[in-house]
């Protein structure tokens, strides 16, 4: 096994992956109702609301408080797996030093894109089922009658979709998802750039969780605003649609053009306010939690290593 390959399988990479997965679960669990609002605004053309709070009130009044947390368990399971894959791939590749430009925004963007592609190909089926689980309250789409079936969980959903709609349905929306790898790639590029700048100015001192929180918020805001139209199309392709004047098997380009014709440019940014609120807060808390967990584990590992060295001497 080469040195580069060995760098992909290290305790350090594993720590980053586990800390990233844990941070994402903590963050999404905290702000999950905002994600429910985001999904409803993106998919329900008939729902009009001035702000996120209005939609929260509407959903509670119409469907009960529990609807805000519908499908949370499988989302957290999928997010944990997804972020583990992403953080492991990103930091594993970062350790291989395969790119000639070290510690640069371009390198972070490249590695983030590769990590995003790996993540999409491995975890898209989980997110297809999650969208179905979360949107039980929305009128079933015409293209998949099985959407009316209530899955008992993530595994049950994966099996039912594969059996009733074909294995390919589990990768619905993969093309926009592959294009959307630029979202986390941009996010990591901005975040890592901010972190490098901060360390260059203040040195390798221990950083407050609030600083990581703010850097994560800025990074995610930039990535979300630049890629939001693709996220709208991705969500509709995953869930399906009931547009009478659009074919049931419409692809990414057809869906994009249809939304532009029907709603104008604003249709590609519907629900962005709630998405920004949800995704910025979630990413900010995720990065803050990830950094603190990783730092704590690395300190334990260093302390253990020093103890072993002292015993040997």
C-alpha cells in the first residue's frame, strides 16, 4: 500500500469523519423544523406565506405540532452517513497531498467537489426516501403512486421504492445533486479560507466555538445563495410533481424551464428565506460542534500518546 493510500486510512481522518457526522446530527436535530418549512415551501405551489414563522404556524394549525418533526429520525440517520462520507473523503484526500497547490482555496474547492461526488453517488437513495417520508402531508405526485404508502422507516422505504418503482428511482435527482456538489465544495472552500486567515492573524491559539459558528454561517450563506435554484429543481425531482402540463418523467432542464415559464425567476428562489435561515444556522452549529469534538478527541489521543512515550522511557 502506497503512502498516499495509507493517508486515506488514518485515525485522524476517522476522527474528522466521526466529528463531522456527530456535528451534523446535533445541528439538524436542533433546527429540524426549519428544514420542514424549507421543504414545504419548495414543493407546495399553493402555500403562500410571508415568512418562516408564518409557515410554522400554518403547519402546526393544519397538521399538528408533530408535523414539524415528521421524518426526523431517517433524516438524522442519512445525514450522519452522508456527512461521515463527505468529511472522511475530504480530509482523507487532503492528507494525500495529491494536488500541487497546498493549502489554497482552489485545492479546497477541488477536494470538496470530489468528496461531494462520492457522497452523492453513495447516499442519494437515502435522501430520495427521506424526501418521501418528510412530505407525507403533501398531495401524492402523479408519477409515483407508491408515494401514498407510509414507509415504516429508512430501510423499508428503500426496499419499497426499489420494488415498486425500480432501482433507478432511488437515484432520482442525481444529476442536479452532482451539480450541487459545488454547494458543499464552496462551503468548505470559504470555511477553510476563513480558518486559514484567522490562524494567520491570531496564530495557533484555541478558537472560541462562536468564531467557528460565525465562519460556518458565512460559508454556508455564500454556498446556498449561489446554488439555490439547483436545490429547488433537485427537491422537485426527488419528490416528483403533479403539474398537469408537465410530463411525469421530466428531467432537470425541463423542470427548470417549466418553473421559469410558470413562476419566473422568482420561482427558482421560492423558500430561500427559510432555506437560508435553516441551512446557515444548521451549518454554523455543525461546524462549531465538529471543531470542538475533533479538538477534544485529538487532545485525548495526544495525551494518550505522551503517556505511552513516558512509560516506554
